[in-house]
C-alpha cells in the first residue's frame, strides 16, 4: 500500500450536519411519542382506579360519531 491509497481517518469528520439532524429528529420524535404514551398510560391507570372505587348505576347514552358500538 502506498500513501496515496491509505485513507486517513483524521481527514474525515465524524459528525456531519446531516447525521446530527437525523439524530436530533429521531430523539425529538421519540420523546414526543414517549410523552404521549406516558400520558395515556397514566390516564388509563387513573380511570381504572377511579372506576373501581365508585359503584355507579348510571345509564350513559353516547350519540357521538366515535362511539365504538355504533361504528361496528
């Protein structure tokens, strides 16, 4: 091998702007999704705890468009 064919690692930067932006985007998107998932998990736990404490005999009529019983 001659000096012309040897690749010198000091000539190449380890962090370029494209890779840095991809990493920042990946971390940002996953942090937002993790926050949403955490909020939904806490909300579900809160709902199950609150509904287990109270015994209600209410009749609920749901006429909204996102009611699962009417969608299926």
